[in-house]
């Protein structure tokens, strides 16, 4: 299992220590970029990614939760991003984008909010989406596509063969520490079946409520081969042990 600790959940007053924890056994370092528009939170931009790039040799796994991410691809590549993951739902990626199904305050809904009626099918310009993915790759980064829990698998399948990474969100993007939502497990299963049938090599990464026990086991069984964990690593009594436990999810049964 590829493990990508989310630096957003670390103690930023001890950033060097957080990076060392990741380097103790993780494969990538996950950077959650939020703009306060696509998601109702604000984190950091290219300068922080550039700082982390200077601090570690781990590939930076950068998750762009922003409107019009294509406009910012050059800056994030220059900052040192190895993987750039864009949301299919974001404006500018595959058309006008679409709104969140609820007013998210970290758990997918706030008290008193009611889910909006989801459209039967979202408007996706696949020619534009393919141009977007190609533009990221042309800048020299590996390209990922992220999907919220409410985005159907069928809307993702047409471009799976053009990805380096499919990021399946098991929480609504915008806040760390949310509870795991099980519905996206079906997206993982179907993406894994697609990958096997075509002998493809894209990664299936999962982000949201991941810990080695329970949720980690469930996503591994569904076909994920990469996990993002924030609280599941940095808020644990033994963060290094948590990384090792997540790594072991990909080991054959009976392996040490």
C-alpha cells in the first residue's frame, strides 16, 4: 500500500518533525490545497509546496481543491509537485462544474441543511476534460483526477485510461477529520475491475477517514493501492507505527 500522510493534519509548529515522520516509511507527502471557493476552507498555495519540496525527497502528492485549477498548474509544478490531482467537479476542469450537494461545514452538511436534489447526470465536456489532463501532463507532473462521494463512477470511467491516479474521496472535501462514508467503496471496486481488465497501471488513492483498522482494510479490499491519512497518522500516539500499519494493508496475507 502506498501511504501519503496529509501534512494538513500535522503540527505546523513542528513541521520538520512532521516531514521526518512521513520519511520514516511513507511513499508520498500529501498536500491539501483549498481556496475557500470550491470548498469552504482555506489552506495554502505554491509557497508552502515549495517549502516542503526543499524539506523532503518524498514526491509531493498535491490535491487541488480549487476553482479553475488549470490556471495554477504552472505555479504548483514549479513549486515541486510530483502529482497534481484536480477535481472533476471544479469549474474549469470539464466545464462549468457543479455545486456541492449540501452546504458543507466539514461533515457534508451543517445542522438544518438539507441535501439538494442531485442531477441524474452531471454536465461533463469530456473533450475539455481530456485537454485539461493533457495540459497537466505536458507541464511535467503526473496527473490525478479526484471525485467527491456524490460523483458516480460512470462519469469517471471514460478518462480512467488517461490518468496516473484516481483519487476517490470518502468524505466531502474541505475539512480534515471527517467520518468515513462507505458509498464510494463501489467506485473503488469498479475502478479496480476496469484496471485489471485492461492491465492498466493508474493508482486508486483514497482520502477521508482512513485508519489502518477498519476503514483501511475496507478500502484495500475494494482495490485501493494508495491511501491518504491525516488524523490516522499525525493524531495517533505512534505516528510511525500508524504508517507501518497502513503499509501492511497491501501485504499478502500472512506476510510480516
